[in-house]
C-alpha cells in the first residue's frame, strides 16, 4: 500500500526526465492520464494492523474529497471480514494542473522546486516563439537559475539571429531586444542551445562567434597560410583585418577562403600564393591598395551566404575571381548537399555577381537541398581547381 506522499515522490521523479516533460507538457500532451497503482493490503495487514489500514483509507478518502485527480476504488474481500471492503486501488492524474496540485499538496518541501519550474515554464513559454518550446522544456536544467526575463530575451533574440548576421561586428555591438553589451557573454550557452534548435546544432559546432559571423574584439584575426615555402617566415600566423588593410603580403596571388576548417584542403606548394582563411563577411580590408595588383581568388560555400560573401568581396575588389563556386562543382558533390536553414537575402548584392553566379543563386533556391559546404569537396577537386587558377595569367 502506498500513501499519497509516496506516490507524490513517484510523480516528482517523473519531472526529472527530460522526455517525460516534453511528452506531458507540450501539445499534443500525450501520456495523460497518469494511472498510479496504490496497492491493496494483504490479509495479514488487514488482521494485524487495523490502525494503519484505517489511516490509509482516511488519507485516500481525503484525496478523493480534495478533487486532486481521481481515486479509483475497488471491492476487496478478506477472510476475516464478513463483507467486501471498499479499498483505493489507483490514483489517476488527468492533466498537468492536477499533477502540480499533487506535488504541491503531498510532495513536501523537497519538491517545491518542481512548482517553481512549472511556473517558470508557464511564464517563459507564453512569451516566446513555439519553435523554441521543445528545447526550453527539455533542457530546463540549463536555464533554471537564469532570470526569466533573460531567458525570454535570449529566446526572442534567437529568432532574430542567423548565420553570419553580425557581418564582422563584435557580438557586443549587436543590439537586439534591448540587450546590453555583455548579454552574449553572460548567456552564451543558452543562446547556443536556442540557435542549435533552429539551425541543426550549427551554433555549437562552429561556436557562437563564428556562427554569427562576429569577432570577439575590435580586431578580427584571420588565419594566414603561405602555400609556397619561404614566402613567410612562419608556416601559419594570425593577422588582423586592420593589419591586412595596411600591410602587403608577399606573393603574386591571394586566395581568400571562407572557412578555416578548409585549411587541410589547400595544396602545397602553390606558387606565389598566400591563403587567408576565416574572414566571413568582414571584407572591407579587400579595398587595400596593395591588393589591386594581385590575382585574388575567392572560395566559399555554394549557398546563398557564400554568394553573398563573394558579392561583398567583389564590391571591394572588382577583379576577384570565384573558385569552386559553380553548378558543376555542386552537382559533382550533390550527395553532400543539405538544406540551408535560413538563406541570405541577395537582392542588394546581385549587382556584384556575374550572370552565371546569379543563375546559380536562382537554381539553388529551387533545390530541396541547396547548400554545399566547402569542407565536403573532394581534395582532388580543390587541388585541380587551384592549380589551374595559378596557371592563369595574373
């Protein structure tokens, strides 16, 4: 036989399970009602502990009278009784409000946090986009100690933020939903969690700063790789965009690569070539005077954001040449194409795209999976394209 207090502990353990909360608190709220077995006394208990049995019956009669769920009663025969005894058999909780009543009434102080959690969820979910409800309920432990207004602000920001939206600005410079300059720093984990829900885990894979196309400091540091030995005294180094705008790199060619993760794809040696990786949308440094006399290539993802970055680069440096960003390359690697979660708007950038690049942009929109990340290209294809590029007259 179990008391209301014992079964309230069972209910409390349910709350700790992430899957249980999402199944029972979010539409269509499957899993209701909850039917908990109270248990029936055996003959020995009936004979030897009448006071305990009487208290048990009184407790469950009080639950029946309170209206907290429904107590199912049954007739139980005992040899020592002349007629069947009316006994509680199951406690049925029909909906979340009754669940909360049961916890509040019988859970004791140790379960008071469940009431607080439930109230916090009610407050937050009522004010944020339903697209984020599942992750907020499932990952409650991540934000339980966070002020509710901060959770609401983060959720609303997550619906406004998208890949590369910072366009090279520091995170603290992004003003959304009235956040202060330290909001991203204080709530990095929560923002990544919410953005991961929208963008299939990309914010955690890339890091919040890289995913949003932001820089941590006023200076944006890029990876510089000499692809011909002895062009630079180091095999790799970091230079800021500010330095690159005023300091010429050696060699006749500059290869601009969207993502640092593609460094392993770059063939060596590549005569007279220095590669700069990870610039994102921070491309104003391409207007540097020293670059006007260089042969400059741009290699990025084949998607709307990659084409937007290409157009931005060409706005600053009209002679820039796109590499490995064409339909044949996409079709040769189509098995690695994925859905682009939030395409970039190219309307204002089409004037800096060549006709074949504009056609590519239009074609990609029509594809169910219109995004090919440069990391998934075959190294042999990259090597062939870059070797051919270096053979062209600067």
